C-alpha cells in the first residue's frame, strides 16, 4: 500500500497531470509501474532510426 501512495504522490507532482481528477489519477496509478533506477542507469535511451 505504501508504494501506491508514493506513486500517486509522484504522479501529482508532475505538471503534465495537474488537471487530472482523483479518478483519472487512480486509473493512471493502475496502468503504470514504478521502478528504481540505479546510479548511471539509463532511464530512457532513444532508438536510432
């Protein structure tokens, strides 16, 4: 349960989601996975086209 509360808190801090209601944030919470990235670990690495 603590991870869900933490993830919701983080989602609410993202300006992109500021206009979402509680129901929409809860749905986003259900659809997303929270992961921990280590030091020097790539979070996003674009593919070359």
